[in-house]
C-alpha cells in the first residue's frame, strides 16, 4: 500500500442497502470489486454518496471492513470519517487506520456556526489521532461554509495532506493553490463536471460520482485529458456533465442506485430511508437520458 498514490479517477461508492434498509455487505463487496475491475484508481467511501450520515458509527465500521475486503489492497482507499462530533470522527479514523486504508478525509464540523479556531482544532485532532494522511473535504453546499484558502493553508502547515474540493468554484481552487506553499499537498477535484478545467489547473485526481455507475465512461474523460486529446475531452466533459444532471433527477445517491439497476447490476441495492427509489416516471426519464448519451442500448 505504501507504493500507492492518489491519482486519476476516484469513485465515491454508494452503500447498497436491502429493501428493508439493512446494510448489504455481500452486495457492497461485489460492487467495489466491480469498480476496481473496471479500472477505478481509488475509492472514496462513506462520504455524501456513501450515505455516511444515514448510518451509525458501527454500521460505518462494518462498511469500511467490507470495502477493504472487496478491494483486497489493489487500489488505495480514502475513507471519509466525518461525523456529527469529534469523538465519533476520531473513533472512525482509528478504525479505518486499523483496517489498513490509505488515508482518511473529513468534512469540517457541520450544522452549527463553527468558529475558525474550532475547525482548525477539529482537523488537528484527526491529524494527531492517526498516522495516515488526512484530507479535508471542502463542500460548502452541504456544510454551509468554505474552508477558506488561508485556513486551508494553516491546516497544511499543521499536517493536512490534501483536500477534496467540491466547492464548484474554480476561482476558490486557484486562490487555495496560491495560498498553500506545501509542495507535496495533494489536490483532488470533487466534482465530475469540472474535471477537465481542474486538471488543467493542477489537480491530480477527481472524485467523480459518475464513476459509481459508469466508471468506464468517466475514465475515458480522464484518459483523454491526460493524453492531450483536448477536443475529445471537451466533448466528453459535456456528456459527463449531462450525466450528472441525470444523476440529480431527485437525489444523486438515488440516481446511482437506479443507474446500476438499469445496467442490469443488482449489487447497487437500495437507498436507505428517508431516501426513496425513483417513481416509474422518473425511471423512464433516467433511462431515456442514458440512451441519448449512448450509455444504454
């Protein structure tokens, strides 16, 4: 694992549940094996796509164990361990380290209006708790605030290894890159519609929700960018962005479950309540969109 590194396309895999809402560990192992076999470079589990905040601490631990078993050390895992309080986040971080993941990541504290020093203290506690690389997950749409470029620079100075940026803001990304002087800081884009421009700015990886259901298609965009086929990349980027729109007909997590079913793959299972499967009308809309993109016959 020490020779591995974070690069390329990362899948923020969903967690399959049974129809009555229980974690389906068997399907989860099958699913992550499929993602690895399809060429995914790294997994980013138990984040927003991974239903983190719909599960208990013990369920999240079981999921990480199942994911690690399914991956079998073939690719690195950055496990999201963010929770509602620091104590649970640290428990999850230490468990992930014990399981043998490559790195951990976390949203900053959520819900309350957290003072800057509290956010910094939160990440300091994570950095002190494990010997793994620690990533920040910047997702202001979900959290309510950005990890500002100057705060991100302070976190880099105390040992933060990198950031997954889901701000949807390329200006923010450039400002953050200008603020951080740490040469080995790892920049990860957190949204598939910005993969092409973010790579041009210097990110080394992309956490792409589209890779959860169509890894081959998402990887083709990454490969076009890396190969300097920029006209092809631009065309693929537009299609990937359209695919994201389809994923978000209701909630992105549900969209991935439905896409896997439409591909004839049952290991995606079901979403957990309060998330609900698509209606027949929504399924028809999704299928038509995938056919138009050439992703379904």
